[in-house]
């Protein structure tokens, strides 16, 4: 349970890190620009940009899941300690 709490806190720190958030936003914006500015015959370019955008979303979702699991574990830990 303590490992889950620790991982959750670390995930929250990663999500809230300004430098990392700015870098991820830049990557996301770059991929959106590549997608939107591609020519009709550049489907491979659009597919690559789309895959990158999906990877960014999956990373965020996974970090949020880990953070939420840590919060749930923290609440369970607190409840257990209160009942002792």
C-alpha cells in the first residue's frame, strides 16, 4: 500500500511539473500543427502525428490512473489507522 501511495504522489508531481507540462504541450501543439498543415497526399505524416497525439494522451491517462490509485490507497491507509 505504501508503494502505491508513493507512486501516486510521484505521478501527481510529474503531472504538476511545469517544465514537463510545457514540454508535453509543445510536443502536442507541434503534432497538431503537423497534422493540420499536412497536404492531402501526406497521409503517413498525419498518421504519425495522430499516433504521437494518442501516445501523449495515453501517458496522461496512465499518470492520472496512478495518481488516483495512490489517493485511494492513502484514504484506505488513513481509515485503517483511524480504526486502530
